C-alpha cells in the first residue's frame, strides 16, 4: 500500500512539474510571438543550475539571461543560489535581471573599466547595446588609494622592530605610497582615455568618470547617483589568476547593484596595447627594475610603461625610460624628505558616524581611510564628506534635494559634478539639514574650487581642467 502511494505521489509530482514548466514556456512563447521573435524551449530534468549551464554550453548561444532571485526569494535576499551558481559556471555572457519593471535603456548604461581585456570587451558590448537602444553610455574607472594606507597602519601595530627591518617596512610603505597616491589615478585615467578613443572610432558618445574609493562601493554610488539601468562588467578583472570563476568586485556588484548586471566573457585588446606588446622589447636592467614593483600592481604598471614607450616611439624599454615614466606618473618617486603626518582632528558629526559602526575592525579601517581621504584633499579636519564614501551605501541615505538645488547641480560640468554633489550632501548632514538647498550647492562649488587650488599650490595633482569647468559652470 505504501509502495503504491509512493508511486502515485512520484507520478503526480513528475507530471505536475512538467505541467508547470510547460506553463512557463507558454507564457514566454506568447511574449516572443507578440515581439515577432522565434522561441524554442527545453525542459530538462535534473539539478536546475547544472542543466541551465549545460543548455547554454550545448547550443550556439551568446547570452544567458536569468533573474537575480527566484521562487525561493526571502526578505533580505540579494542573489539566489541558482543565479550565483550559473554566473560562476557559464562560459558565455550572463545578463542578471534585477527589477523586471525597469527596462534597459531607461537610464544610462555604465561600464566598469580596469584595463583588462574583459573590461574593454564589456565596453564594446555596451557600445552595441547603447546603439540599439539609443541609450547613454558611461565608462567609469575606480581605483583605491586608501587600502595600502590602512593596511600599513594596521600592520605597523603588530610588527616588531626586527620584523620591520626584515620586511623593509618603511621602504615598502614609501614605495606603495608613491605608486598608489600618484600613479594609480593616472593609470586608470589612461584606461578612460583609451575608452574615449574607442568610442570616437565607433561613433558612440561616451561619458567618462574617474572614481576613487573601495572599488565596488565607488561604482555602486555612481550607479545610484545617475539612476543607471544596466551595469556592464567583465566577470573577472585585471588581477585575475587562471581558474578564477568571478572577480571580487564583480561578485560584490552582482550582489549589491539595484540595476541589471551584464557579466561579460568577451575580451578585447585595444590596438595601442597590441602594437605596444608586439613592437616594444625590455632590457635586462628594465626587467630587474620591474621586480621592485609590488606584485599585485606589476601587470598593470607594465602595460602602462609599454603604452608610454609606444606613444613616444621607443622600441626598447630601458631603466632610464622606466625612470622617465615614473617621473610622469609618480612625481613623488623623485625622493626627498618623507612627509611628516600630523594627527588629524575630527568633526563631531564625522566622529558620530564612526561610532555608529558596530564592528570595531571595520570602524578602524574606515577611520584610517577617512583620514587618508582628508589628507589627500589637504583638509585640516576629517568631516562627513571624508567618511561617507566608505560607509555602506544603502545604510547611509543621502538627504533630499530641493528643485533649485537639482537644477543648479545639473549645470555643474560632468567631470566635477560627483565631487560637488558629495560635498553638498556632506555639508547638509554636517549641519543637521534634511534637504540640500541651492545655497548649499553654491557653497559646495566654492569649497571644491578652493580644494583644487590648495592641492595645486601644495604641489599635488588637482585638475586645472576641473577648476576651469567649475568657473564656467558658475556662469551658466
């Protein structure tokens, strides 16, 4: 009797599942018919994520599309297990749908660039989507100048004097500071310059923005600010090793973005990089000099020097040419007395933000990052605008904006708009205001201009272009 019931139950379940699958297909087929698209379907039996990946591999497909969450979605869910497993294993591009009511193209399409072939492949994909949907395409390159400052400060608290000498701690710290502070911004700006050239060749308008901070957090903030409809990124990035299924930033962005996410497998090497690799050789002295570059950054620095050599017509990279490139990208590398860092003072509101972080280790890291950000801005006091970029973007909502303030920020040039917006919101929070007003935006524009002037006077790398555009925007 029990055996009979089990057989009946299994038969009902099997037929029921097939019926449900057929119902899904019927709904999808009707939608495709209305759009004039051909529709074919499969109903394989087995572990869902595995069968989806197998189906994608066994057909002549370019793209796999699925929802971020499925039937098992619960409150607080970020990505479903099927979605995550498929993304990690798929050999073709994957489009993850977040909000089915938001159409791709309703907002800008954003591409994340890190100089890797997959990131440039993602850029070409975004060009194609933008053309088809007549959507605005943005390229962002984000770098983190704060990580090594935090790491070295934390490590210094546990190293003995003898261990510091063995590790050559001070020398390593100085090398990282010179490379990270002065070089990374220019290296990542070079990626955007190449993207701009590619866009011009394709006839696609492109908005380029350089971001700093924890990479995925900086990109998340940008996506929210411009109400992006789609993020296009490579599944792995410039630091990927063989066999890696998904990069750290790609994984975080997959989980946390509010817009749709396209994770690409396509690769593309810009013509300039191909020419540089094929026509430029390295001397033994230059190779030896490259060994001093931190391993994590070596691949990126090598490509930058190749571009530098090719642009200047050199066919051999020498130690002297590396010094010349270092002078161009990392002026601090010229040597001189090390900077003496004074203790930073903190505003009361900024201190309260740190006090609100429950995890002491996270709080300590954010405190160091905020101090580093304040030093880079030549600020005497750590304020809210130095802390907020490192907080959870969903846990630190921005104040509302008045209509006049929104109209004014829209006239601020694109190259400096994110910094002005962030400063205006930080000033509002500092003052305990619930709304950003026109007066707050005007004050933020003035503060941004003064910060640029201070940076340039102190021998930093403030953007004269940004200052001129601020002046131009003020007269708009």
